[in-house]
C-alpha cells in the first residue's frame, strides 16, 4: 500500500528498500504486521443474524444520460435481491434518509413517490 502511494507521488522505490525502511522506522509495527494475519482495519467481521438484519442499498447511474437510474436492495444474510427499481430520476435524500433506520422502508418510499417504469418487490 505504501509503495503504491509513493508511486502515485512520482517516487519509485524497490520493495526490499521499502521493507528495510519500515523495519527501521517502526520495528514493532513491522513485526506485528508480518506475523499477525488478522486485518487491523476491520476488527469485527461482518455478521448478519437473520434475513433482513442488514440491507444494502446500491444504485447504478451509468444510464443516467438516457434518463434511467437502477437501484436495488440486497439482503446481507442471504445475498438475495429484495427490491429492484428502474426509475427516471434519483433523489439521494430518499436513499440516504433515516426513516426509523429501516432501509427497506426508504426503498419502498422511493418506489411510491416516483412513478417507475419497472418496480419489482420480492
């Protein structure tokens, strides 16, 4: 990761030289990073207890220039698509708004407020 950052800044350095530098600057952190297999950025793994516990909303704006925006809700437990909509427009406030913390409620409100060409709720 550090090598990629340096290359983006126009600095080219070899892996061995970078490793040696990291060993000198922070020997404890270097030793922990090489011997520890857990990911320090995500100490708590993703876990969904049951169906509907975690819902993920996503949208695709690749066809926005033609007037289409695709949005869908995916269940975190099963990975199944719960709701899908193709709408003429998209409003970020409706997607990201907090309606009692229920993402599916936000998605259904999005479908009802804007007359969609295709709306499928499973």
